[in-house]
C-alpha cells in the first residue's frame, strides 16, 4: 500500500512502489517524504539534461529570422502550424504537412527509441513560400518534450457508464501494470496516478496541458514510457536523497509540508553516466 501523492506532484519518472521495493521500505509512514524525493529527483534530472522528458501539450510562438528554417525546443508531435504572414498578430495562415518538414528526419519521437525534433524547415515546393520573416510570425501547437511514446496497460475504463470530465477516481477492469506515479493516457487526456486502491485509480486529471474530457466504458488506457536511462537515474537519485536525510554534512532541501531532505551538490557518477547521452547544451532555445 502507498499513500496518495500530493495534488501538486506530477511527472515523476519512477514509480513510488518500485522505489520502496528498491530500498526495502514497507508501510506508508515515509510516503510523503518519498513522494517529495521522487518529484525533486525528476526535476533535477530535467535541469541536469536541460530538457524535460514528459510531453507538454502547448502552443508556442517563434520569431523568424531565416525563411527556410527555424530552431525549436524539443518537439515530439506537431498538430497545427500557423503563420502570421502580414504581421498583424493574427495567425491566419495554416501551413499543411506538405509545406514543412521536421528535422532530424527519422527522429521518430513517438517510438520507443525516438529522439525529438529540433528544427522546422519550410518545404519550398511549387507554390510554397518560405516562412515570413519577423517577430512572432510562427505558431506551433503540439507535444513538447524529448519523447512521447505510450504503450497500452491492458486496462480499460470500467465504471458502468463511463467517466465525466471532473471525476478524480477512475474505475478500471483490471490494474495490470498501473501503479502510483505513472502518467496515463486515455484518448487525448493525460492523467497522473496518485493512488491505486483495488481497481480504482485516484488521478490528477488533465495534466501537461491536456484537456479533461468524458471517456466511455472500455476506453483503452495507455501509459507514458519514459527513457529507461531517465527512470533509472531518477530512482538512483531519489534513493540517494532519501539515504542522505540522516547525513551530517550536507545542504538541506525540501518542499513545503514535507520537511527537510539533506542532499549533496552534484550527481553520482552512475547517474551522470546514465544521462550523458541525453544532456543538451544549455544554449539557444529553451526547454
């Protein structure tokens, strides 16, 4: 059994049950601090890598200096590309999929081993103009982040009538692989699992910019799969944070309501090695 995650926590890259099993912790006495350490470790991984590994649904605008190509932060999917070609701050022109290309080619950020897109280029085919140069001329709606790969849990919604857009307890036909700390996907809505009680999931709805929605019975439930290196590094870091709480020579860190956690500066070598291939230079576009 695991205590319910605080409402403020989401996007932990490792599950609390796995963390407790790794450290041989039973019961729920320390769960509030363990949730805090998992959240702190996940965000520390983001900061170290200068990118985030959850998929944030958002609309972002870009200045255009080169009519042929534009550097962008990590992008996993693009759902709509709009342009303001006349500079009136209205994005009235739709750029269709045949009128642009995302690079690197073959990045496949929705696949199990994919990497993000980092550039959009105008496809200068017959009758296709380049991007209009100027401030705030390009709008991209999509999922921003390193990767957006999901897999089915084998579970479906099972409430006897579907769920509304406001309920925070989701009945399922079977728990299967689902555990607290996972980010689930039902149709287009992401949910963060705060607590599992039998076949009832207490969730935080509409996380990462996704819209809450109604979902019918038998709706398929998938989960977001983070890179294995990220999950392992997060678990190692969280375990170190937990163990260092009793250290005598360290700095204090923590979150409101959770008490102090002692952490040392810097990552362990094992964590740095796991994340080395995922770290982005902290220059240019942001995360």
